[in-house]
């Protein structure tokens, strides 16, 4: 068994694979392994990865299983005591793996360890841990702030983003892996972080674990498709992980206030379409509750 398995998921990633894997190669420790999974890309990703990184095992799926399904496949092929999940559109710091391992081994209650994330080529923050609001909306701490060291302390947070984070393998197996209801992506890591916290483990933002991330490359940011997928999976997350008491006394009120005071018009149509699944989610929750 290796100490840590780095699992990289690709989907039409020919623009990103080289920078991602070159940085990963620099960060590998003697007791780590790499598992590459391609989610049925339609471009030349698999051909180029095999050509340029022949020593890294690459598994090609026949159909796109989304983030959850692709990463779950990678977990099944891995052997590490710890798991590190990496998006294709990132560049990681050379000390990332070492620092994630240090955090796990110095604190047995650290269940998940996430990163300080920059926009590429800048010191502008994209993520320094995350906040989950009562209606399931999330915020990245420090978003668009210039990094002056204001988030340089290790912190227990609500969640960390799925661009890059580590988890203990035994905890991941106890939790039942990523939930594939969050297809094709968004909220699978939020769900996992909340379930981790419910098990009594911490979700840690570790500022010495550093990456750069291009953000929203598989779907155009704030497009109709992006917003509809985001809100559908947000609603699935709410009805799966929140109690009836939380839903009726906190979530719905917060949602209404957000819609009236903060939601931009771009959200209205995709959100209305997402709301159509609420009766189904409610019925499923009632059946499960009984």
C-alpha cells in the first residue's frame, strides 16, 4: 500500500494536462502513486497523456461518469492510505503532497484537507476555505482578494472546493465514496465535507497547500447550463443532507431572502427549471424519513 494516491480526472483536457501533470510530477514523494482517469474525452487527451506521461497509469472510461463516478473509479484502482483528488485544470505547488501528508499525520481528526487556491499567474485568491449557507449556497472565503497573508492560519471550515483536496482512505470508504447523484458535477465535495463533519472529523483549510486553478472550464461560468446544473445539485444537496427542521425553518426563508435581495436575473430561468425537481426530492425524503 502506498502512503498517498493522487487521482487526476480528465475530460476534454488537452489544454490543461501538461501543466497539471508536470507540476504533479514535481510534487510526488517516494511513497506516492498517480492514477489518471479519463471521462470519455472527445478530444486528444488520452493520446497526448499516453505520449507525454507514459509512466502514469491511465484508465479510459467508455462514458462520462461525471466527477463523482470518475473519481470513484480512480479510488477503486488506488492503494493509498490517503487520497488526493485533483482537477485537470490546476497547477500544484511542489510541496503540496508533502504538506497535505503532514497535516493528516499531525492531527488525527483532520478528515479532509483542502488548499489555498489562486487564480493562475496571480496572488489573487480564489479559495481559502468555504462557507455553506442555510439554503446550500456556498461562498469561497477570500474570493478575489489579493493575498497578503490574511488567510495564513490553518482553519476548520464548512467545506473545501473539489479542485484539489485530500481525505483519509478509511474515512472515504466509511462514507461510501462520492455520491453519484451530483452528476455531472457540483456539490459532490460539499456533500462529502458535510458528511465528514457529521462523523466527527474536521474539514481543514491548510494555507501551505497551494494550487492555481482556472475555474469553471468544463461549463462556461454563469451560463444557463452551468447555473441550472449548479442549482439542481444544490437542491439535491439540501434535501439529502439537511433535516426537515432545517429545511422549513432556515433554508426556505434564506432562499426567499436571497431571491428577493441578492439573486441576479441570470439565475431566474435556470433556477425556476431546477425548482421543478423539488416535489420529487421531497417525496424521496419523506419515504426515507418514514
